[in-house]
């Protein structure tokens, strides 16, 4: 495994750890609460990694599952809506019940960095740890199973830049989660409940774009499209945030 690939994976691992924690320390000094951060992290785990996965096990293993997985457009639509519905519902319930007595609009930012941060660490940070362990074991001459050897060979032949794209994608995702948290917080605290379904659709649209464009476009183009949608979401969220009490 090349030195560049090792450096890239370590950089991404640090990023998925330091950005959420550093962001929360920054917010805490300005009135953000660790409670909101931890609620955001816990909500993602419960709604995205537990409840949503139960749905996937029921739907994708059913008769309709083969049809959905065999059509990238259907798969993107299904995956995007599922993620939007589960994660935004979790967000809504968290602001409505768990964080109802935590004042300040900065609570939305603290929740968002917790939600996006734990997602980044679990989906990418832990993957980088596993990749490093496997790659170093392979290049160090350790005895591996045939399956693990095939995985290691693919890993060591992957350009270092591909790992950096994973870090870039997580930064974009964290920005999106913060933006969506502002919208859902506003839906709960201002009575503008239409922002809740709007957040679901926005979340679904971004995920749909990522899945479908990844099947047809280079990674740079895919990440560019997702970044563009995230910027639009962030601009809207910033306007909503300024109006929150």
C-alpha cells in the first residue's frame, strides 16, 4: 500500500473525528449544548442504522426488492425517500420531545453536527480504520483468506485520491445535516410544519442525485452536483436560522 494512500486514509479518519468534535467545541463556547450533539448522534443511530435497516431488510428482500435494485432510478428514489423519511422523522421527534426545553437556535446547529458527525465517523471513519488494518496486514505478509486477499488487492490498487473524495463527501453531508436540522427545528419551534416534509424531500433529492449520478458520471461530477444542492440547502437554512429566536 502506497504512502499516499496511507496518508489519505489517516487524513480522512482525522477529518471525520476532528471536524464534528471541533465544530461542537466551537458551538459549545457560543451556547451550544453537548446534549443536543449527543441526541443528534443517537437519533441517527436509532433511525438510520436500526429502524431504516429493518425497512430495507423487509423491502429489498421481498419480491419488489429485485425490481428496485435492478433499476438505478427506482433504487435512488427508494433509498432517498427512505433516508429522508427516517432521518427527518427522527430529527422532528428529537426537537419536538427530547430537546423541547433546550433553548436557543444554536441547538439546531449542535444537533446537526452530532447527527452528521456520527454518520461520518461510522460510515467513513471506521471504514478507514478497517482499510488501514487490512492494507497493512496484506503488505506486511500476513496470512489472509482468499476473500480478504481479494479485498486487500483491490484496496492497495485504489488511488489515494479516491479516499480523499470520501472525506470531501462527508464534509458535504455534514453541512447538509446541519442545514436540514435548522429547517426541522424551525418546523417544530415556529409552527411552520411544512418545513418538515420539505426537509424530507430535500434529503431524498440529494440522496437520489448521489445514487443516480454516481452510476453515470465521474466521482468529481457526482460530488459537484451534491455540493451544489447542499449549498442551496445551506443558503435557505441560513435565512431560516436568522429568523429563529
